[in-house]
C-alpha cells in the first residue's frame, strides 16, 4: 500500500511541475505588412506589433532580414507576460519596383522562429 501511495504522490507531483512550466509566447497583430504603391524616397518605416501571451519574459536572440535593403530593429529589453512590444522595420525606398522581403524573428518563445513579411511597390523617381 505504501508503494502505491508513493508512486501516486510522485506521479501527481511530476504532473504539477510539468503544467507549471513557464513559456514566453509571441502573438503578432499581423505578420504581413503591405506598403502598397509608394513614392521613391517615401518613409519606409513600418512597425510589427505583438503581445507576449505566455507566462515568462520574452527575449529576442536575433532578428534579421532576407536582404540588406530591409533593416529590422529588435526590442532590447525583455517583454513581460501580457505586455506589448514592437519590431520596427526600415525598407530602403530608393530601390524602385515591386518588393517582397522576409524578416526572421528568433526568440525564446514556445514558437521560437517566426517569419514576418513586407511587400509593396516603389515607383521610379520622377524626372525633374
């Protein structure tokens, strides 16, 4: 009988520990930003907004883009559970034509890698 109670106590304790694991979780308001058609040299800054819906602080290990024409800026401080944050992306709008770029977000979230996308078209510079 003592063995059964001991095994039952270990089982219940292990389940409690597992269910109390802490994870950060990142939930983006949107994962694609469409610039639409914009003028050459127009402001190329856009913001991806997110919330840490987990129960542990969210930290970013690396955020990078698919090319040098897109520069992402990661939050420097941890985002606490329930808090909101932003990832700013700067696209070089001196490059004309249609564009589609990917921004890879690496973090300590349960879903550790997330791909964000920007797209749009930059019109050619007007002749003066």
